[in-house]
C-alpha cells in the first residue's frame, strides 16, 4: 500500500506544479497582451496654425488607454518636426542648429490625457511662399512603459496648404499670372520662360492631384512667352473644406526633379 500512496502523492504533486505553471503562463500572456494594447493606444496628432509671423505646430501624443503611460527619453531631444515643399525640399526642421543634452527624462501621460510639444516655423508675410507642404512629426522615446516601442506608430504627417501674399505671382520661370473662374472651371494665363518651351501645371487639394498636364509655349528660354489654358474639374472632386492649389513648374533636364515651382491658390472652399 505504501508504494501506491507514494505514487499517488507524486502524481498529484506533478499535476499541481503543471497547473500552476500553466496558469502563470496564461497570466503572463495576458499581461503581455495588455501591455501591447495600452501601448498601441498612444495616438500621435498634429495641429497646424497659420499666423501672421509664421506657422505654429503642435505635436501631440494622446493616451487613449485607461492606464498611465510613461515615455522615457535618453536625450532632451524628445521630438522633431520637418516641413517639406512640393518639390520634396526641406524648408524647416525643428532640431536644426539646436544642441541637445544627453540626459534621462520621463514624460507621464495620464489615462485620457495628452502631452503637447510646440515649435514654430518663423515666416514673415513677405517671405511666405504659397504652396502645398508636408508637415511630419516624430516622437523619440527609447522606452515606453507599459508597452513596447514595436507596437507604436510614433510619427504623424499632415498637409499644409499655405497661401502667400497677393503680390506673389512670379519667379524666375513664370510671371504675370492671372486666373478666373470658380467651382471647377478656371482660366489661367501668364508668361513662362522655360527650357524648350515646355512646362507642367497641376491642380491638387494637398491630398489628391486632379490634373497634371504638359503645356507648350511658342518659344523656350531665355525669352518670355505667353500661355493660356483652361482647367476643368469634376464636381465630385471639389473639396468640401480646403483649397485648390495650382502649381506651375518644369522637370529639370539635369536631375528630373521639379524646378521653379510657383503655387497659386485657385479657390478656397469652406
């Protein structure tokens, strides 16, 4: 009987250990899942405000979870903001020319709350160039608790449609730009001085390009030559709230990139 009792006791002990290990494994799995869920509910947002002295950019992280989230940084450089024009040229970078200190710093974001970082693209009215720009913000923590950086989308991008002064209607390749019309039908005229007398015009709302066409003038540079064309958009393509921008440019024969872009707001819809 004694060997039998010992076997039963050993069997029950092994079962108990296996049960506890299984339970612990499940609990750890739940915790890992929970951490990922908390971490994935950090939502990056950009708020862009045009002012008389420049462009204010608010880079925001919203905590949509029901837990406090801690972001740990190993530098005073916690975020960066870049602004690119339609030719993919960088016109502003928040971190440019700044010296950052190497130090450990934590940012705590309570459940349902947010943390805001601010920067400004200083731009006078005289130097403001109309066009469509891409504003990007990137957040730079080296650790998130609870959660994992792998589950995060710690960057966000928005489109900025910038309107210049009314006097801004020329550059080295285009001048004397005039346009008329509304609600999808526009007539555009002016003068161009471009390589081989060919340039491109496009119309977009910052998200979608509705028209992009080549235009041929009677002669190429260095002489100025007149042009006239009409733009026709479908009614369903017109933005409910936004600006239609006309861009005049040419593709450089040297590198194939957009050159001498002149942007003109055709119509703003509200």
